[in-house]
């Protein structure tokens, strides 16, 4: 007969081992069970910082596109998080029973918001006081980039809601009407420089433009420090060569005012220029500014802009068909090894056809320096 000896210590340890496994299993199965609860929302990293920087502070509002941590209880089984009715993307790998990490969706609206964060898990739903901050405004375009005091112009862009201020340089403009994507304002007396819009989301300037689609966009300021053409040639002259002709009083397509220059190239690489009888001092100037309307067939074609010299002080710009485009080019870019350094004075601004695309017609308006 086989005798089995029972060691009480072994039996006790074995029972304890299985009890711990059972408890752990029950705990794991119980995670996320029960009604969810939210105790706070905190930051994860500092928003807008290139290097992720830890930042742990309780917040009651947040920015779209920024990640936050929701803390509470029974959160592991969370299956939906909504910010003002917009569902956030959920990465369950970032969930624990006491915290989850979520990003406020870029599409979440701050307008007419409930001011509630709503979280749902397998057992129910809980809401928490949390609002979405209005993002900064964005200026996309102005209907004109020069004008007299009192002129009404339109600013188009995004998030102009609850606008409180519009400035031209440092001078306040009068707001005639406002919509989320459009402002109508009057040009203030002495208004010159960057246009800015202020809302509860912050203050932004604009628009920014690239003269060739490759160069880094540059802030386009309002107004001129010296005009070469403004409905007429301003105290100067014009000239052409190689099969170009400019009608300086054309009314077919006007950016601002009553007239524009209709420039017709009948020869490839022909050129046209507008000049000043007295050299313009450029020591306090930064940019060349002008507007061009490209007719059919000009999209993507190139025009060379020359300052006193088509060969050594020139920059190429890309045309756009069917619309007025305003260009701004830094004066410092008009140089090469033969003519180093920013030009110190200016006698004329020239426009030369550079794509071999003649016959070609463009319209010019508001030509000058800022």
C-alpha cells in the first residue's frame, strides 16, 4: 500500500499561491468596471514646444490638437470621450484604471459649446466641466494692400469670432462688420504695416505669401513707403523693349482704383519697366511690392523682376492665372556676385517675360516699395 505524506507547510503555500492568482485575476477582471468618475484633467506636455516638455497642472479648458490626461476611477474600459460633442481618438494602450491620455480633436468646436467633457465606459457615462479654448485667428488675404484712410476693405481668414481689434501697423481700424471667416474694416489714418486681428484666441498677423511657391512665405504689409504706379505713373516714366507694350491707363482689369497697366508681351523675353525721375532712397525700405493679374495661359509661367538691372539685380516670380496676386520680395534678394549687397537706391522696377510664352498678357497694379 502506497502511503502519501501530507506536508502542512507545502499545502499552505500552495493554497496561498492559488489564492493570490485568483485575487490578481479578479482584480484584473474588475478593472474599469463600474460607473466612471473624473476627478481632474491635467496637462501632459507644454503645448507649442518643439521638444516635448513635461507639464503637470490641472486645467479646466484646453486647446484643439493638444494632448491631456483625464484622471479618475473606472477608466480602463472607456470607449468614448467627447469634447463639445466631437469624439476623440482613443488609444487603449494609454489607458489605466485611474487615467487615460487623449487629444482634443482638431475638428472640435469652441462655438456654442456645452463646456462639458463627456466620458463613457461599459457601465455608464459621466460629464465634467471642461471647455475648449478658441484658437488664434488666421488671416488669409486682404482685398487690397494699399489705400487711403476711410477706404473699406475685406479681410478673409479663419476664426474671427468675437473679434475685438484690427490694426494696420500700430493704428486701430474701425470694424464695419464681422463674420467667422470675413471682416470688413476701414483703413485708418496713418495705417501702414502688418495687419493684425485680435480675438479671445489671441492676436495674429498676416497674410503670408511666397513669391514663387518655393521661397518661405513672407508677411505682406499694408501700404507703401514709395509708389511707382498708383492709377498712374507716380512722378516718373516707363519704358519697354523686345516686343512689350504697356497701357498705363487700362480699365479692363483693375486691382484698386480706376486704372491698371495692361502689359502685352509680343516677343519672348521682352521687358517693361516703371521708373522714377528721382532715385528713391532704399535705406529705410525693406520690400518690393506689386500686384499682377495673369490671363489665360499664364499659370505657372515666370516673370523676372529687375531693380535697375535685369541681369544682376533680379528675382523670378511665378504667375497665377485668373486672379490678382500680390507679391512681396525682400530687397536683399536682389543681388548676386556682380552686384553684392542690398541696393541703396532705385530708379526703376522692371518686368521681363521669362518663359518664352509670348504672346502673353498680364495686368499690373500698385507697384512700389515698402
